[in-house]
C-alpha cells in the first residue's frame, strides 16, 4: 500500500495533469507504488543523485478511456519508445553527482544486470534521475544525457530536512511541476523568531530514512525538449482521483 499522504499528493498532481493536459504532446503512466519507491530510494542514497532505469509493461497498455481523457488536442502518437504503455518497474543503475550520475561504465552495468537483463543491460526505455534539495529542472548535462534515451527522461526533485551537506538550492530558471503544494515557510505569530522557527517548513510526510519531506517535484520530457504529462496510476491503471475527473467531465457535458 502507498502511504496515504503520498496518495493525496498524487491525486493533486493528477488534477494538474488533467487541467494542464493541453500543454503536453504525450503522456506517461507511472504506478503509485513505483513512484513511492523512487522517493524512498532518492533519500536513502543521499548525498548522491541516483539514476534509475524504468521498464514498461508490454502487457499493460494505458487504460484507453484514461489515455483519451488526458490527451490534449496536439497529442503526438509514436513520439518515443514505450509510448502508451504503463511503467512497470524501476532499477537503480548509478549514483553520483549531477555530472557523473549520467555516465555508465558499460562493463559495470553488464555485471550488475547480467542475470536479470541479459545483453540488454543498461538499455532501459525511460530514465529518471534525482535532484536532492533542488528543483526538478533539467541542466545542460541532463539535456545532453537525454539525447541517448529511447523513451523519455524524468527528474524527481525533493526538498527535505535534515539537509545534510545539501541545502535547498532554488536558483534555477525553468518550468516546474510540484507533487502537491510549494513548501512555504509558515508565518509565526511572534515577532522575534529563532533561526529554526524561520526555517520551519510544512512537512508532507516522513520517509523510512527519517527525512522530513517538504516538497516533491516531478517532470518528464522528450529529448526534443517537449514536456510529457505524467499520471500517477493505481494497480488497475486508473489515475488517483479518477472519479473526480470523470464527474467533472460529466458535469461539463
Ligand atoms: Zn539533473
């Protein structure tokens, strides 16, 4: 089972995916359980970033009515490999800083996946990497790495505490997508505030690693630079909050 606070966030994220669907050229569906694992792994791997390979489930095409409901008028079919299929599983492939995380020694990945992945070691459909205490906005190195990707690239940005050696770094321009609301320091009533009170951020939830999570961001993009809409889906392939989207559509009709 996915943690309930994360379920709420994913539902809110899906609402934005729905209301913003015209801004995207294609969509990708990721199971909530997979997304939850990604968040835990990101925090367990600190202070490193992690690179995660994502496989699609060839037996699990997107639920047709969901795909149709979330498609914008400018949707492009056959834009990337695995399009139209739900993400199945995730594997951590590398860890390191924002540059080294993208560079895979070929023999190392062969060894790591030789039993489970055979000669296709390292050749995942989609890739995701993490931005610990930084927004989910691609750097130049990220855009370069994406040119090798057959599917799409995703970035998971997390704001958490304790920060360790990674204070929140927000000096980045670009389009961001929050899973839930922006973490804003709560105003306090007293005028004299201590340093710690000034730093007080709302806590969305606590990870198994003990980190308090203040903000989660997730974006997906194709190597041509176009944004891909992400839906967080349950085990039946329906987005969390689906009934609400269904009602909205019925009311509008
Ligand atoms: Zn990056």
